[in-house]
C-alpha cells in the first residue's frame, strides 16, 4: 500500500506511526512541505493520506503557501471517501478543508492530558479498545470545530474538540505518534521534558500502548480485516 505522509516541520515526523506502517510493508511517500517539496500531481493512488503536526496555524498561508494546496488535497480526498488521518495541525487542516473554523482553544494544552471519548468515540473503529479517558500528549493553542456531517469522538476539560470522524477520515488533536527523541526536539533543552511532560518512562509507555491500539485498528480498516 502506498501511503502519503505530509510533514510540516523537521521535528514532527510520522514517528511510531510511520514505523508501524513501514513494518506492514507500506511504501511511505513523505513530502517535506516545509522544505519546498511539492505535493504529488496525482494523489488518487494512495491507500492512506496522513497530515502531521506543525508549529504554524492553518491560516498562515501567506508565510506557508503550501497550506492552501494541502487543504485542497485533503478536501478532495475526504469528499471522495478516501482514508485520511490528521494529527494536531493535520486535524485542524482537515476541519478547515471541510468548512469548519479553527480558533484559539479555550485553554492551551501542553504536556500530558486525559481526553474523554464520547459514546461515538467508544464505538469508533479507530479508537475501539481505548480506555474511556486515555492519557495522551498535547501541544496546541488552537482548536478545530466540528465540520458539518462529522461526528465528535473525544473532548477534554480544556478543549471540547479533540477528535472527529468524517467518512473514512479521522482527525486527532492530540499526539500518540511521538517518542522521547522526537519530543526532546520540541524543547529548548532536554530538562524541559521532565518539567512539561514528567514521568515519560511510565506515561510514554501507556501512550504508546494507546498508539499501537489505534494503529492496529487503522490497519484492520485499511486491509479490510
């Protein structure tokens, strides 16, 4: 299976998700959009499109012109009913592509936070098997709103919109794809990880268990199992 990964910053790769897909034999086409790599001329041949996180916001199109082209690609794929996964910025781009606003979150989230799955989230094929209130890593100031025709899958005390599903597309405001090496690049110095996201040895292990559950669910859907 060919997988298109849209990367927006050198420190925000597909991480454990990319490793999982590669282990399943997928051909990963990673487009480093921040470095000027172009989007594919034809995106119809990909079995999955993944839009990753990034420090910019969805409306920074003057500074990052590729955002507009990516938004159009995501809209085309979502309306065609193709599998799409958005993480953090990628989730917000999905919402924008479907006509929903992206605004400041009521309160920023940076570090470990619990989200709460809605009844729809508990029954959702991608999130099936997760705890009702799983711990995840957050790093965002903005928040997507829920597009028309989409279903809210998760919320948190600080941010009421944490995940949604639209057709075969899933948008996740939170991170599960990161490991310690990736997150250390997000801090000015490694000591900040202990301050902002303490207990990585334990919490990171729990988060990775959630990630592997999500990846397994994703693969089951993609492979028709």
